[in-house]
C-alpha cells in the first residue's frame, strides 16, 4: 500500500539543491551510509523528513534508471506532501517528468500538483484506516488479525496493538481520531532523544540457526562477551532460540526500543552476570510505575536506582 514516484534521468542533483527545491520548512535527512554529509551527488538511499511533522518520512533512492521517491503506508498528510514536493524538486533539477505509481506515462511537474490533490491525499489516509482494520481483524480472517502492528518511523519503530486500539474505541474515539492519536505519539517518539536528555537504547538481534547448526560465531561471541565468559574455551552449545533485546543500565534514563527481552548485567566478585526479562513482564512493571509510554513498546524509563535495578535482576532469568 505504499506509493512511489519514478523519475528517469541520468542527472545527479545534489541533496542540498533537492532540499532547497522542496520548499518546505525544516526538511532534514538521514542516511545509513552517511554519503550526504557534504552534499555529494546521490550515491545511495536517504530518508527525508520534517521534525515534529513526519512519522515515516520519504524514501529517496537511486535506481537503475534514475530516482524513486517512496511514501510508505500509515503516514500523515505532511509526509504525503513532502513526497510530492520531493518528486517535483528532483524532476525540476533533472529537467524531466515524473511517473506516479499506476500511471503508464510520466507527467509534467506542473501537472503533478493536480494529480496529487485532496483525493490522492485522502487515499493515503484511507490506507492508514486499512492498517487499523487489519489490526482489529475487521478485514480478512479475524483469526489472522495482527495483535501488533509495527510502523517503522524515520528514526525508530512505533508499535501499536489490538488491545490499545480497542481501548481507544471504547473511549469513544473514531478511527480517524485513533490514527491521529497514533501519529502524534509516533512523532514524539521520533524526536524525544533529540530534545531531551535520554538514552535511546539499541536493539541487539542474536539470530540462531536451525537446531542442527551452531549459532553464528560473531553473535555467540558477542553474547559471551556480555556475560564475561572466555570465548576461547568451554563454549557450550547455544540455546535454540533467537534473542532480540536491549540492555538496561541503572542510573540512566532510557528510551526502550521495540524488543522482546530486556537484559540486566551486574558484576559480583569480579564476575559479570547477565539475566533476561521478557518485555511483557517489564512492561507490566513499567505500567505499575506509571512510566510514560509511546505506543505499545516504547517506554521513557527514568534513571532506575541500583537497588531497584538489582530487584529487577533477581526477578529475571539466566540468559545463558
């Protein structure tokens, strides 16, 4: 349900000129390859966004024939308009036309505004409603409804669940209001660590192979290193499961990512111990404490005292 604009050209406009040509306020960008720090010609993919307005931003990517501007599903009108403005800016700099998704022929930039008018914007919002319906099981087989929906924002994932959505419906919110509520939370989640003194924890993924295979050596060594175990000898067979976790430290305000487990590490008698707690159990603790929550899985965790941290450690389970 995403939407893409394609531009066929051999031109390579620089990112600085593209952003200037967009003509909207406070347009920023992120790139995994960081190829654009000096505004060199486009060499890879970049996500354009507007702080406090965007949720997922707009994906600007280099293709074999030119450029693609992609708008993902479940984005606010601000992102839709950013996508249109980006397509126009690239096309004008490249002196060529734009082919919107579903069109056989490219159209001139002056016709793009009319093509992507109110009706087109409403269609993007209707796609967001479909995502809510999928979450609720209102369309398709209800047994296969998604209990959780993950929306990958331009900086981090935002997760909402069926119980959350049901709760808002019981409060009398319409689907339109629920979507705007989620957009508001997702916007705050993308920018909180840019405005406040909070550590945004990273997700670590330990992918284990099939039961007849060993864990990938680099991942297993990483887990062993955390646990303070010598990786050169006496390495036991890895557990037959995958770990998706973040590490929580005492006395550090932390923003939790959408992980499955929370890891606690302590040192006793010169030995480091690592234990894990399922995110569901940690969420129950966070709700009891009244921690601020964004969606279903992102918590603003205050700096936990060492005493409270040790209590959580004792409630957790051995990882290895």
